[in-house]
C-alpha cells in the first residue's frame, strides 16, 4: 500500500534540494542554532562596508522624492531596490556567505 | 538565487544559494523599511530642504507669472503673517473731536496740527472762529488756558508759550484770571 504522503526516496538527491519541505526543515535548523542570525549580521555588515546599503538608500530617496513621501509604501521601496539590490552584490561577499552556509550544511549533516 | 544552472549544481550549492537569497531578501526588506520610516517621520533633513525649496520656487514662479503684479504694487501691498494686506495710508474715517470734520485716520495727525493751532493759520482760525468747542486765547496775559473736556486727550497750547496743565477738564470751558 502506497501512502500518498510518502516523502521522496533519498536517492533523488538533486530533487531533494528543491523540495520545499526539506528546505523548511533546514531553515528551522538554521534559525534554532542561531546560525541564520549570525549569517544575517555578517551579510548586513559586509553590505554596509562595501556601500551597497548606501546605494539602496539613495535609490529609495530618489523614488521618494519623485513620488512624494506621503504616498510611498514599503512595498514600493522593496520593488524599487530588489532588482538592482540582487544584481549588485559584490562577488567576494556572495562567495563568503555561500561558503559559510555550505559549511553549516555540512556540519549539520544535511 | 536559483538560476538556469540548477541541474549542474550540487544540492548543497543550490541549497546555499537558496538560503543566501533568503538572507538577501530579508535585508532588502529591512533597508526599504528603514528608508520608509525615515521618509514618513520626516527625519531626512535633505528631503525637507528640497521640498521647501521646491515649494518656494513654485510660489515665486507663480508670483512672477502673474501679470497683475508690478514691483511697486508689491512693495506697497505687503502681506503680513496673517495673510492680510494693509493699504499704505490708513483709510478709516471718523470725526475730528476738535473741529467736527470727517477726517481720514491716516491724515489725522497733520489735520490736528492745523486744526488745534500749531501753526499761524490755526491760531488765527481760533481767535476768529465762532464754532463751539474752540479755545479762546487772551491777548498777552499770563493765563493758563484749560481746554474744554472734549479736547482733554491732546496737549494744550498757550499764546504766551508756557506749558499748560494737560488733561484737566472743566465743564464751563476756559478759565481766565483777571
């Protein structure tokens, strides 16, 4: 008898990474161990040092000046800075964070 | 974030990218939220100054474009902080308490000068005039002349030049010493 809710078999390793349930489990591990917070602080610090945050704030200010500060929503600003924000992360920062995350996944025996 | 090369990535790499994207999105929301807060609370001084300058420049442009404004008119009809304009000469009209004429408020002081006898003409007017409430001046005697009660608010003038007592009222008019 096959259960409909049976989780995928472990050999489908590639698909596993995309499995939302699996990602959620890892996420919880990250949060509970405190590693997510540390990673976040590290990324925040790096992004401030390299001026990325200032660039984003400048984009926000320009948008606010145009639209008028009374009409602006947080969603507006998120929409404004997300494309440029994601694209303009310096490679060395991305590399450092990815390295840290992978190290965590390894030691968490994922 | 996850791109077109998903199949080539090891699961760890892909997972890492996923979580990196997660962290980045959170930080983006934080930055947006911070900027939003600063804007709403008016904490950005530069934004305030720019808004102020923008407003002043549009105001100035409106005023400059308005054809009914001439430079002279502007200087005379200055607007005070309550938004009121005042004509250059006070134009309320009332009755002079000395001669009974209708006088414009802004012209009252010069009128009083003539009316109450600072000048030659006024003194001649006083001795010759027969209207009620006019002062009488005796010729040469050291008399203190008290003005009738209707004039008590102004200074008194005497033919011999000595200063009289100001503000006293006598219902029977002038007082003369023998």
